[in-house]
C-alpha cells in the first residue's frame, strides 16, 4: 500500500517492504530424533482444551465420540487419544455463537476496555498510517536511537527517478546533520501503535531510507527479576553436551578487518604529525613514539621522504 514520506523540504510517495535477514552462514533445517535408536521426533500443536458451541443458541455442548482403529476396527479409549491441531483460524461470535463479520458490521461494533478502577472506556482501532509527516523539530541526534528497542525494520523506496533524487537529497542532508526523524506509525487493523524512526542508510555506494518501529522506550526502564535462583555447586559427574549450531563465522573474521583499518588510520595519523613537527622545528627528521592499548610503535620519518 503506497505511503507518503513528508518533511519540511520534500513530499514523496514511497513503497514499504520489510527488511530481509541475510544470514552470514545458511541455517539448515534442524530435525530431532532419539539418540539411542534414531527414532524421529515431530513437534506438533496439540489441542489442550476445547469447547463445542451450539450455533444460534450459544450453549456449550458435551460430545460423545468413539475412536475406531482403521485397521482392526476396534475401539480405542479416549484417554489414549492425542488431538493434533493442523490448522486454525479466528472467528468472531456473538452471545449465541452466531458468526459475526467484523468488516461488514464494523460500524455497529463498539470497542472498549475496563481500567484498574473498573471503569469502562470506549476506544476505536488505529487507522493505517498513510503519511509519515516529520516536521523539522522532530529531527533529533542519531544517538537517540539507543534509547529505543527496535522491533521491526522496513525499507522505504520509490521507482520514480525524480523522487529518488529528492529522497537522496533529504538523506544527504540528514547524514551530514547526523539526525534521524521520529513520528508514530500503525499498521491499522488493531490497537497497536509504534514510534517510527526514519533513518537514512548507505551501503556499497547506494542508499535507502529505513523505517524502524518500536513500541518501547528503554530510557528510565528498570527490569525486575522475580525468579533468581542460587547458583548450584558444580556437579561431580561430567556432562557431555552436543555442540551448538555454528551459524556465524569465527569472531576474528569480524574483528581483524576492523583492527587492520584502525592500525592503518593510526599510521596515517603518525605520518601527518611527523611532517607537521618537522616543518615547525625546521629540522630534516622527526621521531614520534605512540602508545596505544593495542600496540606500541616508534616511527622515524624524514621530511624529504614525506614530501
């Protein structure tokens, strides 16, 4: 469904798609079996409790069901039956168990809730957001994102070349300011509303706008743990555990490129300091020793070699 992205300098119609999750290592299908015999296991949804309602009356009915073995034609006790739930859907019923079409009768349905004082409050569902309107005062430092717990991320994009230019100009402006936009958003069809963070993203020389949704702000929130337990003593019998599934590459593959980039930046910075020191002192050479948490390096540079 099209939506408009509006700021103080642009108004563009955009499309909205969820961000896909690209695993660094493909995750295989995980199955279960009994370790000793190889007997396969299957995880299913089981009906724990059910009600049988009389349509048009609303009464709850009792059932008398016989279970027959299809091979032997013998009756199986109900205590040995497990009812597996393959498919399900939701139905809206009135007090007499008649089906109600919420879409057709929406104008005649009233939504309400009862607060802690026992008082009723009539409310209505949120309408789907069609315009992301972010005035200038709603652009805040990008570090503000740290105060929110992000629950879902969407891409905002367009196929029109003229609008792509407008989106990039807005993204370039906000990237230079290091700001993000904040507004509210709802998918409609219910009573859930979100904070919406509009964030420009650049990757591999391309750009896109991200819509990050959150229903919770972390600032000032303090969690309470109600089920803390004493740490037990270590068991005397060693327990052999199966390894976990490796879905991420070794962490050094992530750290090493970052470390190499940091060292290269440090070397470039040292060369600049040496050149500046030599020019200021009028000598042909300069020596600088730098101590950092990760390395200690001594460099000697000559002005003639640098220039």
